[in-house]
């Protein structure tokens, strides 16, 4: 079994366990080490553990490991959701009904059969931009603070400095815009707010976006904000989020509107390619769109998967830096400024630990 076989096998287990459809094939005598590596790199190990909980052929050490991962993620998600409740309570007290995004939204909306399946990072919460100063004061009044060693974000960034709760480790990014960069033109904040509705969360007031906006946000975030399309890759955790939304709310998704929005900004092929990945790897048929998927997208992604992770990370970091220099040639001058290197090295170290490029 090679890394591509391991990745597609993980997709097959997720498809069978969560989407309740028959995967195209199963590999005999799988390499469980490679399966764990693939699921870990794409942040879906808890979901894989849930899908394999009744698997009769798991080696005992793998079974124990997956059970432990599921239990630890359950505990971690409880801490994060309790922290989110404190955040929402503080914001409600100043008449803000925030909107959880990404993983937190998926857990609150109950897209997954259990809240233990989705691995969360920091909490992402959208608030009205004009209330951002009040929101920061409200969170700091309950013990949230930015880390002193974090690099300050520019004032035009789409979210504020991450606020951390020291005792629990809960971190929250307050978004004043749902996305930044080219993705913001595809999923503008005003349009995103228009498609939200009040949603129950522990007797607190929040809003959640409809299925169309949720899907559009996830795809634009992964493929445009995080340059997934440029790198010819995607994160399986995000793809699975879209699949779970489609499983519950397929009829509510306005694919024509998303197709028009992506196409208008020159990203029609991005949307088509992403949904083609979903059809090929998770068995959900792609809707009819104006554009065809990028030719050879699956083959290109297979090459990415089969590249050893360490070299893959270095290549991604280099491509990120080149892309940033292309957008702003003055970045070369920053590179030559020795005073920028302590923070630059700190970001690279954190990127390697998290597996997320951060140049």
C-alpha cells in the first residue's frame, strides 16, 4: 500500500461510515500506519476512528489508539464549546449575536452524527465590524487576551488578533469579514450575513449561515484563501464538512448561485474541480456547473499525496513565499531585513508544528 492507496482507503471508510454509501473499492491488508498518517495529515482521525469503531480486523494497538483519539477529541471539543458559550454570553451581554464559522458551526448545526468527530482548531466567530472594539473589551473582561509573542495583524485583516483564555487554552478569532483576499469577492460579508438565521445554542443568541453560504465559504476558504487550488490540493477535513452539509441539506443548496458567484470572479473551474474531488473520492455526484473541472486534477493531487510530508511542507512554504513576493515585490526587502527574522522564524516553527504553511 502506498500513500495514495492509504488516502483513498481513508476516504472509503469515511464514505461508508458517514455518508452511508458503498465506496468504490477496499484495499486488502491495509497499512494501518499509513492510514493513520493520512488521516492525521488531513485532520480526520477522529472521524476515521468513529467509522472504524466496529471494525473487526483492527489490530489491537490501532484500535486502542483510535479509541483514545476519539475520547481525547470529545474532551477537547467539550472544552472548546464551553469556551464558545462563554464568548457568546459576553457578546450577547453587549447585544451582539455572533456567528460561529467553520468547525464550530458544523458541531452546533449537528451536521455530524456526534460532536466528537470534527477536529477543531481555534474558534472562528464573525461579528459586525463596527462592534469589533466593544467585542474585544467584552472578551477581555472574561479573561481572554492576545499572546504577547504573536505577530500583530494589519488593521485591514479580515479577523482580529487571536484572543486566548489562559486557563483552558481556548483561542478565538473575531472575524470582521468572513474571508479576506480574492475569496472575499466571491463570498462577500454583506451577502453572507443576509443568509443567516437565529440558531439555538445553550440558551444563547447566535446566528448560523444557510447551507448555500456554508458550502461556498468552506470551498472559498480552502481553495482561495489557503491557496488550495494553486497548490493543487485540498484538506480532507474541509471536503468532509461540505459532504456532511450536502448529506443533510442538498436540496437547500443553491448551486446555480454559487456557480454564478465563483464564475463571475474567474473561479468557476475552482468550484467545479473541488466538487469533482468530492464525487471521485466521497461518492457525492457533482451538480451541473458552467465549467468543467481542471484537467488532470486528480492526477496532480495524487502526486501531492505521494510526496513525503517533510518535503511537501518545505515545497508548500517555498511556493507560498514566491506567491507573496509576486503579489508584493517589497517582500524581498523584508526578507533582507534582519530585524524581521525572529518573528519569521517563529512563524515557520509554528507552521511546521501545525502542518500549516505560514510565510
